[in-house]
């Protein structure tokens, strides 16, 4: 497990499948900024059987609260378009009562460190609805810089939504680490 001060990141285990099935199909957890298309329990099972939610193409890590070990959300990284030196990341704080406490920022920071320390990547990117101010703040606290707006890129609740595009280069990350 990767450990921060209040949260840790770990791979999915078979015991997590009920949690994944519940959170993958709960619109309240997904919130107003993520796609509303639900994942079937069968799809969760199949992805577990296929690769345990971990491959070179995509990896899902669970956010665990260090005090009681409970799973409170997840972070993901996946291949960004066609560039082998880039990854895209994302996050979800599934435990609504834990939102707004900096836990997602800590988890996203752990993921950023993990990727730059263990993967041959030069660029991380993330995107979020232009209405999702909390997620943009998470990215900015992790050092991501605003690059622009991708128009109509995500389909949410029956309409296409514009998203912010942010990135973090290895050189930016190294400079932040040197200042810490």
C-alpha cells in the first residue's frame, strides 16, 4: 500500500467487488460531473477476471482511510491517447461524507508520485467538467496547470459538457519536490 498521512492507495482485491459494484452504479456517488452511464455488476466481475483492474493500459487503485482501513474512493491512470510518455489520471471520492477534507488531493498526490517514480512518463493530464470546481482545485493543488478547455468532450446526463484540460510535466513535479 502507498501511504500518505491520512489515506493510502492499494490495488483492488476480490473482497472489494461488492463496493465496486455499488459505487459503479450509484448516481449519487458519481455526482453531477461524471458520466451517468452505469456499469453493470457483470462488467465489474468481468474486469476483475480479465486483469484485476490493473494493466499497462489502465490501473485502478482504491483510496483507503488509514484510521479504519475503509475504502472511500478510487484513483485511476490510463494511457493518454497515442503517446507512450503520457498518462491521464482521475479520482472519485465515493464516500460523500469525506468530501471537502483534502483526502482526494492527498490520494491524487500519492498517485502522481507513484507514476513519476515508477513509470517512464513525462506528462500527466487530467480533465474535468468546467462546473467541477472541487476537482479542478484537487488538480491545481497537485501542481497541474490549466491548458485550456476541451469543448463538448464528455457526455453527462444527456448532454455534451466542456471540460478543463490540465497537465503536469515531470520537470514541474521535480521542481515541486525540490522545493518541498
